């Protein structure tokens, strides 16, 4: 692990403080600090859920490569300081999660859109083999896999009758199929869409706002 402030002197285990931040769908997150020594940077410790791959298959080497390229070449996301079998250590950002009201703020919403545009400009060939994208590897393929499970969950007896109405899958499927027909017509005229790197879990709890830089408090890069 190459984190200079942690390497300046020996640190006893009793000096290390570990605070649990959250238990997410696929991992647990902790802040690791050394309060007894000023100047030692806080780290983020991520422990993978042992059953997460059953729910969301994710090849770890490819995931780590993606994170490394994004942080080092494109300055997007945290640096990865070290990895082990069931987790990794990351750069800690001094930040707060965006709330639903924050996301609705027009200025912050523009910052998020700008950051997502930067993510979409990442050269996918920097991250993975530039082989043609198979349809079963696309969002369309993911939808075909996930929809039957969503219907099965919403049909469970424990689910209240109002929930299926709230998550109107039939209406969603109709809109999705209409959208895919539109994409097919466009691609038939203009060729296959350009592959872009995207994020499928962009929501207020996963979006952070860095403590603003007093020299440039309106910089869109404070959102990440």
C-alpha cells in the first residue's frame, strides 16, 4: 500500500480507528483513520459481500482495472491503494452524500450532467478489449435477464398490492420496447451506436459533494 502519510512512522493497531459507514447491496464500507497522529489521511475500506456475485456477477480484475484507469488517466473516482481477496483500500474524499433535494437543485443537476458527460467521453478501449459488443452483454440483454426476476418478486404474497402499481412493469416494458425500436431505426440509418462507459446506479445516496474549494466553490468537479 503506497499511502505516504501512513508510511512515515510505525503505527500500532491500537491507534487505528475503523468506523462503519454503510452496508450497501454489494459491500460494506468503513473509514480508517489514525486520530492520534495529525496529518495521517483517512482511508476508505471496502469489504465485498461474499454472496454479491450471486446477485450481480462482476469480474474483480476488470472492475479494478476500470477504477484504476478512471482515477489515474481521467481523474474520475478514487485512487485504489491496495487490494485483497475480499476487499480493497481506496482514497477517501472529504464529502457528503447528495440528498434528493440536492439533486433537484438546478445548478447541482447541471454539475451532475457535466460529470456524467465526462464519464461518457472515456475511451472504452482504455479499459477493455475493443471487441464488438454482443447484444447479450448490453443493457438490452440485462433487461431480458432482470425483468422475469422483477415480476417474480412483485408477485410474492409478502408484497403489498400498491407496490406493483407503483412499479408498473408492463408500462415500463412498453416504453422500453418503444425506445429500443427507436434505437434500432436510428442505428439502421447511422450505424451502431458508439460504446460509452456508463454507471447503472447513479442516485442521490451514491453521489457525493466534496467539501467546496474556497477558491472555486462552483466547480462541477466537486460532484462525484
